[in-house]
């Protein structure tokens, strides 16, 4: 089996799509195709859990170019089975852990699921944030400390580069230089357009009925025929499903103090644990969460 060199893990809605494709511009890095193979982890996205042995032969086919092989399956970080599986197959792997202030990350993740209707497709209703937060499938990706404890049972801390996703906008080149140093790569030139390969709320469009039909029809075309077209569109940031006939503008539910009240205290505890394990400072995130909680407490008292 191909030995993957680097895993871009954790967490969904923390800038990993942009970072993965930015790193793919480096001649010494080969990003997996697709970006998120979702083969190693038992977490196959937000909802699906499959604990069968990974299809390693299929996994090998996700890496076709020269350079350090990079798997950007972000749900890998929260999966309890991933650390041991990777340790057994790729013991020399390194990990780029891109994280975001966890309450805003969770709400953004919740927004994405509500917008694309994945909750109803998977037999649940996440229209209420409190109900969604009680679902392990949403909350698990924000449990930074608990997840990190599992990883450190199998890998030394020096194998992890932790990045605050807020730096991807104002300090994007600095982040890429730090990553190059972490991976022992020479400096390269990058297209740092913030909209390139982004996965923001503005770019997410739920499919119409016709779009769903077109997608299913397209899936029936053999890969050997459609792969060249998919790669051509992908490399030029073209998504045919953004056409009005195939998709519509989705709803966005703003981040509110009530969201912090629902999960803020629990996530502050997770940040305390994560900081104690890694030394990565989470003070700014904790201060923001507590400020929101104090505001709500003051309003309630008045």
C-alpha cells in the first residue's frame, strides 16, 4: 500500500479546503483525488459511520502524482479509529491540524448541513441548534481536546502542526511558509486568492430537484470517461452545479449568543484540555466564548 506522508486533519469548516488546494500548488506535494477520500476513517463525512476495514487498494488509487502524498479528509481527526490505523500503515506520517474557534466552527457546520439538507437525507432534523448539538455527529468535530488525547497515544506531538484558521486570511503566506518548514520543503510560489477553492457559506448552493437528477445521472457515467472533465473543471474552479437551474441560494443562520449558551462552557473545557496537551494557546478563543456568555448572563440578570 502507498504510504501517505501528510494528513490535513480537523476540522470541518476550518479552512481546510482552501489550505489543501493551496498546498497542492507546491511541486513537492500531491493532494489526494478527491481531496477527501474518506477511506481511512470510520467517519465518512458528518453522518455516515462505517467500521469495516478500509479499502486500501482503492486508497492507493487516490494518489497519482509525485511528491509528498497529502490526504485532506478532515473528519479523520475526530474518528477514534484513525490514529491506530494510520500508525499501523503510515508510522512516519505528519499531521496538519487546522482548527477554528469551536463555537463558530460548530454553527458554520450546522449551517452547511441545514443548507444542503443532509440532516433530513440522513433521517434527522437539525433545524433547532440545541437538538443538533445533542447529536454526537455534530459535536464530535468540536471536541478538540478529547480527539487530541487519542492521537497522542499513537504519535509524538512533534508530528503535529497546529494552525489557527483565522490566520489563513491575513497571514496566509506565513502559514504556508511554516507548513513548508514543517514538511522540510523548499519555498514555492502560490496563488493566494481567498476565493480560490473556498468552501464558504456564499459558495454553498443546495441542489434543485433537477440538479439532484443531473447529479445522479452523471454518477452513472464510467469514471474513465468523466474523470478528465471533472479534473478540467476542478482545476479551473468551475462548478456546473452552481448554475441556477441546478442549484439555489441557501439560507444562512447567523452566529448568535444563544449558540454560545448552548455549547460554550463545554467547549471551553475542551480547549483547556487541548492547550494542556499541545501548548497551543487558545486564550483568544476562550475569551471570546466567555465574553459572549457574560453578555448573555448580564442580559438574563437584568
